[in-house]
């Protein structure tokens, strides 16, 4: 086989491998019980070589899941041990420090055997609706209050499911059928990946993935190092202030180019919080690497070789919180990390980095029940919502878009089907975008009420209420967010709170910051914004 023919042959197999993990992810989307997975795509899937190095990931999924999973598989291999791995096995954990950052994410890893030979691993992650404890919120004082902890262990051995683990799960969670159903969906996801991989290897005549892995890693690493070499040499620091739980929290990042690596250090960030807003370093690293790759190597496939040159360091602080810190809402500040890192990169690469956006998802977990003296049903409902993205150097920001998490919008019909709530309003928020040569993306206005005869407690997971997304290069800040009842009662940005029967919860999600001097905005673009209702009143 000539070198050119071999190159084409390897590229075709690489593409086939990507299609395998895409089918793996689609299996999870189609079979998941939780709306956060089925409707929003809060998941990840990937294939790894026998050493635990990620070969390929599914496009479907979030950076927080994918990039943490890239490290988590190594923990599974170390904990289970190669001598204890058999065909038909599936391993599981929700350990925040060895998985994806908090207890609500379930990670499953399955070895893939061709005959008696271990040829790789499949891994997947999904957010489940409930893990017991206080529920999905920031009010816990330690991880022990936040729900059931599952150490790395076997969900199934040689195809036989661990019935004792399933019984323990059912006893510890509020939505047992949904949670257990999602466990089986995750296991099925890996099974599909394994079956498709073995079929591919038999068709092509491969006994191992070694040569293909070498081909993938060599090319992605070379391409990534070429991009890093083109960066200016130096170190740049950015500081961001966020709302925190009850007091503001300072986040600080210093980005430094070091030969063939780019490192981000989070020294100077505020210390560990007593509330559940801390972030394990595995999750901080996932989003820091994502931010760097978005700018430095956005078109290079995400795998072990392309991630390795991007490194993270930090003393113990809110972005590197050790066990047993409470970490339930690790996504709030984890989602702020890309804007924090991009603010440092903007100094190294002026004119090329978007403005700050809403960042963290405005998740809301509702625990719905019949009001006093009323009949009805109970339900645990999780809803994802997104504010506006920051404006880009040559384009407006995207409206109500989940950057950096990448999850999809959850249809209100799916949310209402899950339990007795009514979404009375969900629309773009006029005047929420930061002005500039390119305006930021708009936030949303959402009104939610318990169905007749019901009330609910909800866990607020909001930020950017006291500290709006900042504009860049002369662009104005986006509008800050707001949470209140329809009678005007202001609510806290984080923590469990109550919506009584007959009242509505009203959310105003933040808009993205603008980019560039507003005086330079194209008059036709501004007129178009007025025509669409994006601008009104004094903003005209």
C-alpha cells in the first residue's frame, strides 16, 4: 500500500470512528428518560484506546462532559484494574472529582473486547434529574448533603446488572424510574458503540485500533502545535467578578504561552465557598481547555493529542475545590471560565475575541406538589434556559444561546409534560443586548407558574444579576438578569425558594455584551433591530 493510499485509508477509518460515536450519542438521546438529556442534549459520548486516551468524541454533547470524561476514563482504568475487566462489563460513577464535577452527572465506561483482546473503551455521561440529598441546588454545606455518592464500581459484570446497586439507587432518589431508566440508557449507549466498532473492525480487517490511534494522534498533535507556535509569547491576566451565593466572587486567570503548551493558572481567585458553588479542578480544566481550543484550534478534532498541550494549574480555591466541598452548582462558575480565559486571550490577540455573554445556564429545578387541601401530582422538573452570547468581532452575538455549554433549548411542551407547571411566557428580552458596532445577543423573559391547585419550591441557579456581561473594545455591557415573582417580590439568584399557588416566577435573563464603538454600527443593522423589536424606547 502506497503512503498516499494508506493516508486515504486511515482518514476513511477515522471518519467511520466518528460515525460510531455519533450513533452512540444518538442512542442516549433517543432512549433517555430525563428531559435534560432527551430534549437538551446534556450528555457526551466518546471512544478511547486501551490506555484510556480519547480517540474521538461525538459532536452531540457539552464541553464540560466531553473534556472531563477525557480524564475520567483514566480514573476508571486505575480503579477497576485491567485484570478485573471482562466482556460485557459496564462501570459507573458520579464522583465529582473523578467524573464530571457534581453528583448529578452519571458517567459510564465500558471496555470493548474483540474476542479476548481489549481494543478500547466507550464512555458516556448524562445529567440525571435527581440524586437525592437536598436536590439540585447551592444550599448544601458539603458534598455529603448533595445526594448519593457512587464510587467507581461495576454497574454490570459480564452482562449481569448489579441489582443491589439498582435497589440502593431506587431507595435514595425521588424520581426512581427516571434515574434508573437513564442508567440503563447510558449502558445501552456504550453497548451500541461497542457493537458498531467491532462490526467496523471486522469489515475492514482490523485486530486493534493501534495504527489508527497513532494516525489520529500524530496529525492532531502536529496541527495543534503549529497553531500554538503562531501565538505571541507572554502572559496575560484577566479578572471577573460574579454574583456568588450571597457575596460577590472574584475569578482570576493568567494565560501564559510556554513553548509547546498554553497554560492557564487560576491563582488570585477567591477561596472555597461554604455553599455549593465550588468547582472541582477537573471541570474547570474542561472549560478552560475548551476556551483555548475555540480560539487557537477550533477546526482541529477534539481528542487526547489536541487537548494535551493545553494545561491548567491552580491553588485550592473556588475553581479548585477539594473533597468534601459542596459542588452541586459547579456549572455556574464553570461556565464563566471560558469568558474569564477569553478575556486574557483578548489581550494576546486583540480584535479577535468575542465580548462576554450570559455564560452560565439559568437552570431551574422545580419540586412541584399539590397545594394545601388540593389533589394533584408531585414531580421533579429540570429546565435549562440561556441568556445572550457576547458580540463577535465581525458579527452580532447570538440570542438566547447556550454558550459555552452548547445544550439545546428545551421545548416548553416537554417541560409542561414532565409535571404540573405552565410556561406562560418565553420570548426574547428587548433592550437586553449590549450596544456596539456589533450588538450582543438578547436574553429571554420567561414566566412559569404552578398548574392550578399546585405550588412549587425551586432551586435558583442564576448569575449575572449584580454583575452584567461586559462589552469589549468599546462595546457596552449587556443587561443584567433579574428573578422575581409577578407581584414584584425580588428573589435570590441562588438557593431554594418558594412559588405559592396563584403566583408566577418571572425570569429576565442577561443579554450579551457589545463589541466595538456603538457609533460605528451600521444604521441599517440598527433599523433592522428596531423593526424586529430588539430595541425599543430610549434604545432607539
